[in-house]
């Protein structure tokens, strides 16, 4: 089975809602979140202060899992949050796992 990484970029207003929603999903074993900044030409969605700064504060979520499970998760997100302005990347994972007790030889 192919592993993948689903990266979601969401507004700060949606952050807590999405944290709660992801925690409720049975097929999500865990995820990572961090604050990021979006840069681009879509100034219509930016406040005046963000336009002056040239960036918009966002939250990025990363969910690692089986490709088929992440595709289902993405479908569920589309149904649950159809107009939330989410941006996503779904990328293959070549290798992943814990680094603990591995031999370096």
C-alpha cells in the first residue's frame, strides 16, 4: 500500500475546528500542525495589514497515512468544509518511520 502525506493550509479561524474534526476521524492516527505564512497575489482575501506585510498567517496540517485513506479524508473535508478556502497537497511518501534503535552500519 502506498503511503502519502496530506498537507492542508487553512485560515486561523478554521484551525481549532479542524483540529477537533481531525481528532474525531477514526482513520487519522495523528497529525502535525504549525503556523505558516501565505504569500501571493490573492490580495482580495487579505486584510489591509496583511497586504502591507505581504503575507497572511495560516495554519498548516500534515497527515501521514495510506494514500487511499487520505483520499477518503480529503473527500470528507470537501463535503464538510466546501467553502472554507482550504488549500491542499497530496504527495507520495518514499519512506517514513521512527528513528529509534536503528543500526548505523
